[in-house]
C-alpha cells in the first residue's frame, strides 16, 4: 500500500488488513403479478370486513359484560343482606 502523504510503500500485516466484503446482488427480479395492487387491496379489504365486524361485536359485548358482571354481583350481595335481615327479624 502506498502512503498518500509521502508516497512510501508500506506493507500491512495480515491481522490488520481489512477483509473484503462480499458483493451484494442488486438485480432483484420483480414478482410478476397478473393483477394490479389496487385490485388486490380492495379484495383483501372485502375479505377482512367480516372479521373486523366480528371483532367489533366481541369488543362491544366485552365492554357491556365488564359493566354488567360487577353490577350483578353487587346487587346480589345487597339482596342477600336484605334477605338475611328479613329472616332474622322474622325469627325474633
């Protein structure tokens, strides 16, 4: 290797030499499609619509149950307490 400043020839030891990088191919073959991307996208959206509707329905049912279950639990506890009070007062 020649020094760029003074032009002296230098020998670089093997362990300090930079290894050459493998060449990367840049000639990728494009996948040939028979249909334009816009048609494929609309078809995929049409196929995905029932799945999205079912997901939305499950989400709304979950939010409703998330409110309903604790409410029913609290109401049942209150009714049990009232029933115990009534039964206790009748036994006296």
